C-alpha cells in the first residue's frame, strides 16, 4: 500500500480526518476488478475507511495516471504500488502484499527455459506500462526494451488477450492473476518459467 505521510504518521494518535482523502485503484484481476467492483485492494480500502473513520473518495484509473497525480499531490494514495527509486522521491510505501512473478508462455511455444526465450528474436515480452516487477524480472524487461522486444499494455486484460492471440508474445505475471484472467477471457493455461 502506498500512503502519503499524512496518513502513515498518524497511526499512534489516529488519522487526521479534517479533510477528505482521494484513493485511486487500477483494474488488476484479483486485486481489483472494474467488472465486479471486488478484489483484495477494494477490501483493503473498505477496511481502511471503516477503521479510520475518514472520508475517502475512490476512483478507478490507469497506473500511469495514478503516479502522475500522486507525485504533485493531486491524489493522496493508491494500493498495490511498487516502490522504485523514482517513486521513493515523492511517496512512502507500506507493504501489505507481495507477488512472485513468472514469465508466462503459451504451452505450444516450444520454450522450455528462460534462455530459450531470451536468445530468440522471434519472441516478444508483454508487460503493463509503468509496471515494475522484481529485480531479476526488471533486468529482463530492461534488456528486452533495449532490443525493441517489449509490447506494453495498459492493464492485464489486453496483456493476456495478446498472449492468447499472438503466438510469439509472452508476459510477466503472477499465477493467481493469470488463473483469474484465464477464466475471464477463456484462454488456455500458460506454462510458467521462473
């Protein structure tokens, strides 16, 4: 969870609810689904509102837009934000959830290990724009970006649809979200590579 200092520093005495706060979530499978208005982040936000007693206005927007608004202070906080050097300059992070990321590939790809994927120019990597993963996954993304082998999507739905429709496009993801999206858009189970 990302929260500005006004919320994070007020834990002992209780939050300062003298003004309403703004919260934005992004559509991201099990974390929050705009189709069902449910998810881990929505449950967390509801509980934060209940326990704090603060008025918190909720909006749905893209990750990129969320970070554009948080930096100048036009948005108070989001959930499921990932820390990096740039964001650490203007935001504080409190961890409540972590993921293990995999390179998800189609079963019929012929890819058996990460090296197969890395050395073949015929494969492209699909990622969510402005998203950062683990250190090792970020190294792979950055390397493939330099080689012009990365396709960027605005959210998980188009990313998984690309995996379904294009034989040579793969994505970095986590298994619970992949399973959720498989059910939502009916695509075959991908193979995972560490």
